[in-house]
C-alpha cells in the first residue's frame, strides 16, 4: 500500500491517492498505522526527489498538498479525546510541518487532545517564553492529566531554542509537563528533553506509557 501511495503521489494522481486512503480507513486499519507505515515514509522520499533535482518546487508543493490532505482524512476519523491526554505539537521550520501534522493525526487517533500550532520558525525570538506560558495557561488550564510539548525540527538550533524556552517556563511543581524532541541531534550540542527520537511509533508508545503511569 505504501508503494502504491508513493507512486500515486509522485504521479500527482489526486483521485487514486484519496481513494487509497479511503480504502485503508474503511478497511478498519489502525489510524496510527496508516500514518506511520503509509504516509510518513512518503515525506522524505518526496524531499529526496526535490533535493536530487528530479522534481521542481511547484511539483513538490503539489505532492506535499496531496500528503497533507491524506493526513486530514485520517485526522477526521479520530475517536473521542480524553481530557487528561494533552499534546501541543509544533514545527521549528517549514520543512518539518508535514511530519508534525502527521504526528497530530496519529495522536488524535489515540484519543489525545491535540493542539497543533504549525510552523513556529517566525517565533524564534526572545519573547517566545512568554508566548509558551500563555499557550499553556489556555490549553492546560486544569493541569489535569499530562501535557506533552512536541517539537519537530530539521536543525539542532531549532530543537535547542524550543528546549531552552520550555525549561525556562516549566515550574518545579509541574511534574506532568514533558517535552519531546524529534529531529537530528548531534553529540556536540547538549539539548535537554524527556525524550528525543525521530521515530513517531516510539513517541506514541512513550507518551501513552507516561499517561498510564501518572
């Protein structure tokens, strides 16, 4: 199915892309598996075609649009969210936006309250700490259950900035507030987090385990 999905996306065949997604959804396949096994592997392959000069920017935008719409189809079939399962998802750059949207759909399918705020690269400035504090006061008023802040980034700088902002805002009393970083991190830069991995399956499993253990 993944190969078929990729082929249809590369050929910009809108109807077959959406029909394939509908078939997957109607077949009672797990929504998170559709995201992790079909949609997610397609994103870097499209990026590689662009990096190798095999497709132009407009083609890449069109293909990414098909992927984004496919993610939305999955997101619309999510179950009822549980009040204690909260996650804020953001990308530190435009290149991580699709992956962050895919993560949002996967979390929604597992009954999480997802606050997806998209590409925050324009907010990388000294005032972000205040923004984050305000955001938490609106999305996690009761401080019930857990809140995970998830950052997707293609650069260490992006991960480090949002990690530093998070730890300047997190209070010692907030035991159930966590940060997850997803992107490439080298060994030279020390970046604090509760979990750092590029595998969405691992993030989902870790998050659900954390929720169950509170």
